[in-house]
């Protein structure tokens, strides 16, 4: 939507790894530690109020209170830096965040579609909460959910949720779709599995009118700088959700579904 007032636009940032020498497959979506610090400083300087996805979701679901000019910081997958330097950088600035963990990637011996990379462990998940992070699910194997049969879709959503709940000792309510891929059927399955919100990607600003089960996020790439973050904090530079899927998005989904029937589950790259 282009007619969303600036003051109602909400940047929801999506980070993956924060490291200097990432594996090639994730390098595009990795931010160097020094640049990450500069981006966090830009968030603080913007005057926006950092909140978790849970706080934003409560507003979208029922109109619960949301501060003026909020910002949300999220992390996907569970790379090794998350527990330690990344969490410390956030905590030292008083920035809450939401971390979405792929249980197969952080559990030795479990199947996962992500290529090899330094990852945190499942046992470390409670430490994230000690740093002030909210923990959500990112499926069991990082599958492209909108290409799965109903039974496989349910397993991806429910298995990872149960594993995280057993580890953390409380309900896990929030989901991130791997690669951001979703569909009406996937969104219904997420709700049926007990998730009360879900984030996509969309590379767009969210808003106070966004969709609860496909909250838009801005993916932070290695080429982005603090200046890009400053622009997003102003509510500028990208389109604003909600908006319908484009024909290209629908066509890409159909292509991936057909490919999955031939090749089986695979990492989208």
C-alpha cells in the first residue's frame, strides 16, 4: 500500500548471521559485526521504540497497545553468533528482539535442509531468553512450506514447536516461514498448529494494518548499511504491507511446487 501514513509504518528487520567470514551460501545475508553495531546505533538514534513480534502481533490480533513509532528486530535460523556477541550487542543497547530457530539445524543428528554453517545448539535456546530475546519457531528442516503435502506441512510446524516448548518450558507462539514462503493453506496450518502469528519476508515495511499471519519484514543483506536502516526507520524506501501477492509471486510458487514434485524437498538457496 502506498497510502499508509508514515507514522503507522513499522520496520521489521530480518537478520540471519552476524560474522566476518560466513559460508558462501549465507554470505549475501550476513552482516559484519562492525556494520551490525552501526545499524543498531542507527535504530537507537531514530527514537523508535523496539518491541518484540509478540507485542506487534497482539496489536494486530486485538488492538493491544503499541507504542508510537515501533521497530522490530528479528533473526532467522539460529546461527552461532546469536548466543553471545549478537545477543550482547542487542542487550547492551536495550534492544529486545525475536529469534526464530530451525530445530533441525541446531540439533545434532536431526535432518535439515540448510547447508553446513556454524550454528548455536538447542540447549542454548534458553540463554537467548536470558538476553531478553523472544524465541519463535522456524520449522524443523527449513522446508519450503508452500510446496508440502498437508501431512508434511503439519509435521514441520508441530514438531519444531514441540521441541522448542520442551526445551524452553513454555508455549512457543510465533512462527517465521522459511524463505518467507507461504500461502493461504500454510497460514491456516500455522494457526491450527497453535501459532498466534507468523512473519514472512516480502521486503516491505509492516504497518498497524498488516496481516497477522504474514507480517512483512525487511531482509538485511551484506550490502545494506546504516544509511539504509536510517531510511527504513523513517518509514521510507520500500512499499508498505498489507498488499496482495503479485502475479510473479503466485507464478513462482506454482513453479516451486511443480519442481518439488519432481525433485523432492530441497533448500531454496
